[in-house]
C-alpha cells in the first residue's frame, strides 16, 4: 500500500507487472531520542564524570557492546569504533533495546534511576 499521495501517483505511473524492491522504513520516536540526550546532559552536569554528553554516549555504547572492531591495515592494530544510533542506523525496536540497556548501566553507575534527573 502506498504511504502517501506521492507514492500512489508514482505507482500509478508504472506499467502493469512492474517489479519493485521494497525496503522497510525505520521509524523512531523523536521525543524518546530527545529524552535520552537530556538524561545524558543532566548526568554529566550532576556527576562531572564525563566532559560532554557525547563522551558519556560513546562510553555507554562501548560498555554495552555497540561497537565494531576495525583493523588498521598500516599498523596491524585493532581498534574499536562505537556504532551509531542515528535514525538511519537503528530502528525503534533496536533503539528501545539500547535505551533500556543504557538506562540500566547508568542506574548501576549512579546508584539511582537516571529518569529521576528529568524531574530536577
């Protein structure tokens, strides 16, 4: 089924029997994404343990296994790069899993539910 009028018109322009390749559209919750970054910002402000929310974000991804090993072909050294949580890289279901794990890890480090920081 077409999602928009534009999609319907594009389908109508095609000849009968046209074959299409489908790809799922990844939907994410912008308010949930914003909440995540607010929690990181407030955690950094409350603890001073990280220089920026982005540093905390990278630490969480690395601690939770959201990274890939990469081989430097010049030196032979293996290093790790944090995965992206960008909308194009992680769908809502994947982000929910990541968010639950990240909030669990923060709760462990902080000694309390990080969601409480939103009420301060």
